[in-house]
C-alpha cells in the first residue's frame, strides 16, 4: 500500500482562545469556561488552569477549589460555531481533500503533494494563514495516516507543528503512553494497565489474538494503531452523510397543527439518532411536496447542536417561511447536515443539569424500547422513511 500524507489540525484550547480574542486581558491568565453554578461542569480551560489540575468535564465546584483565582466564563456556542466555520472556510479554500471531524479538528489528505510542493511547507503555510486570518492558535501533525497525525498534533501542542515521516513512525510512537492512542478511554486504559501495559511499544508487542480476547474487535483496531497502522480514509467533508426522515401522508392535508406536530416528531426522532451517533449538526433543511408534486426546500446554518428543543424551534421557523402557498401537502421532511463528531457542547454551559438529565433519561428509554417510546405530547409519529 502506498504511503499517504495526512495532516491533522487541532485548534488549541479552542473555546478559551476565542474568548481571548474578545478580551485580550485574558491572555496568560487561568481561564475556565462552563456553567456558572457549582452544579455545572468545566467545558474548557486554559493551559494555565490545567497546571492546577483542572480539566474538561470536571465539576465546577472542584475547579473553583483547585484554581480559585481563575477567570470563569459562561460559554457562547454561537460565537464558537462562527469561528469554527471561519477556519473550515479557510481550509476548504486551500485543501484538496479535507474532513471536519469536530468543531475544532480537521484532517487533510495531501498525498502526492510532495511532487509539486513540500507537504510540510504547505501545511505550515496553511497554519500560518489560519492564525493570521482568525487570530486563533492552532497545531498540526503530519504523517502517514490519521492516527499518527492526530497523536503528533497532541505532541506538537501548544501552537506547534510536528512531522513524523514513515521511517520515524514507530520510534515516535513507542515511548508514548497508551493514553495517547485514540479509542483508548479510561475504562480501556485501566484494563490495559491491569495487564501491565503502559507504553505503546509494549502494546504493539501483545499478540493480536490476546488483544481481541480482551477487547473484542476494538482490540485488533487498537493493536493496529499501536503499530502505526490505520487505513481509514479522509472522508471529503462535502460528502459527509447527512441524516433525515420524511413522510408521505395517506391523504393530502392543509392541517397546519398536524403538519407542525408531525415535523416536531420527526425532529425528535432524528435528533435522537444524532445523539446516539455522537454527532452534532450545523445545518437544517425542511422539505415539503404539494399535492401537484411541486417540491420545495429551505435550509439554514445553525449553531452546532443535537438538542431537540433547539432543532424543533428552527424546523418550525423554516416550515412557516416555506409553506406560503396554502395548497394541500402530500409530503414533509427534515434533514440535518454539516455533521461533526462531538458530544453536545451546550450541556457544558448550562447552569442547571435538569434539562441534560432529562435528555439522558429519555435517550436511555429510547435505546431500550425504541426511538418512539417517549416523545413530546405534540409530537406526531406517522410512518417515517429514512433517507
């Protein structure tokens, strides 16, 4: 298999960096972003705060005890989404093939570029362009595949660059902690440590059969990553799959309440699918087909989210703008696009956890009994066809 050339770009302490653009006095200070109540959790923190032991997802009351002199800021997802899209636009203008994997991460496939232009030089100049045009610090790793490039980015931080050519992959990986490997969370880390495995080199030497016995199919994937093997492609961002649903009514209708209730139910169903896949959406499209088969759509970019109450509000707003002919409707649909990986960031900015706990409880019920097991009172579920 021919060697690839993959760049991984990651915005450093993204939320904190955006806040520092708005307020230069925050530079050099410990900054903690999240909800303001003690029941909230930390969404992001600066390197200065990390020195005190603060980290993401930590309860805010604990962060206050560890770093009481920090500047505490309630997050602004609208602002972070705007800057995320600005970075993506710059990359899209320069990169041949790129994949946006989260609100602050991108992969770029520049395989073959060395024939025309030095790959490291190209990546360096792209990074410099992003810094110049956005003011945000960003790091990149350049190597033969997604896994090694992502790990290299982590080692390059803060605000750095690291190239790991093919001959250096194993010498680079082997001394590092197994925690550096994507896919290894706390539970897997504890299991591997109980087996006496602490470094990537040791992990790479474990027989694949033993890894599969301990961790199932994921064990083989982790073993391959430890050996610098990752054939997963960079999926072009514009081709990233959207998800949606639509329904054709048995009888054409002009019942506005029923149409809105149907749309509400469809959004609930599809938003649950987003959360189940650990995805956020940045674009919503509503579709209607009239009785004469004229089909119309309307869409808008939105703040990255997977929350029903936000998506329903936007879907109803789009429907009201789109449905202006007052003709009978035979079909209605909704679709979420611009998908990126990531947990629902907004929950980290909430002062009260009640809404988040409610979402989690409803999702647990849906996972056990089906995605229509619990729904809003006004949500109407006819037979939906996923498209």
